[in-house]
């Protein structure tokens, strides 16, 4: 009887093997499930965001911008350097670095104290 149990376990022993490709595919699938849709803002939210952006642009105030990129929300803290309406993007200066954010991907802009 004991020998039969061992044999039964050995039959399924090979199914424990997990290929690196399988692991990578599972990790990618988990990341895909975490993704969220691009935000859509109403008129009032857009008005508040534009007011804060203009304040940062005129007075060089630090702001924290939350934006959507590739299915995830990201945050960036810096000073609004330029609003490009033709290319529909905001230029954010972070120290010596510069980053561009698409206007339609912005979720929120908050003044830093």
C-alpha cells in the first residue's frame, strides 16, 4: 500500500515543473489585470486643474500631477513650465529634468505646500 502511494505521487511529480516562459506569461497576465482605463474628467474638475496649472505656470509653484500612462496612474512633482495647446501636452520641470504629460491623461493636479 505504501509503495502504491509513492508511485501515485511520482506520476504527478513532473507536473510540478514550471517553465520560465509560463512564469513570465503569468506575471504579464497579472499586470494586465491591474490596468485601469484612461480617466475622463467633467467640466468642474477640468476648470480646477487648469486654475492650478496656470498658478504654477505664472508663480513657479510646485504641484503634484497624477496622470494615466499605459494603464496605470503615475505621480510627478514639479513646476509647470509650459502648456502646449497645439501638441496637447504639459511640460513639467523636475529640478533639471523635463517631462511631458498629455493633457487628456491628467487625472489631478494638487498644489504642494
